[in-house]
């Protein structure tokens, strides 16, 4: 799907389209890893709060570190 969305030149120059494709690819990658690892770890596949909170925590930490680094660079 990302390949088809990014075929037109105008789509590659639109930040909203690129952001949507990035989110879609990250979600797909997370689902791929979950389906690869969960059967070996869990007795039955489940999707609860832990599976949601861990990626949200990593995304928040990344955003915080990136924001601080960019803020320091801007004020310097």
C-alpha cells in the first residue's frame, strides 16, 4: 500500500501524505513483530493495555528527547 500511495510525484512532496505513510508503515512493522514474537511468549494472543502503552511510551520518550535536542540547537 505505501508503494502505491507514493507512486505519484505530488504524493512524495506532500508532508501530510508522507506522515500518513510513515504512521502506516510503523504500525505495520509493529504488528509484524508482535505476530512474530507473541506466539512464542504468550499462551494465547491478546491485545491489551500493555501492548498499547509500551509503544506509546517509546514514542513519547523519542519525542521528548528530539524536542529537547532541537530546542537546545535553536537557542544556541
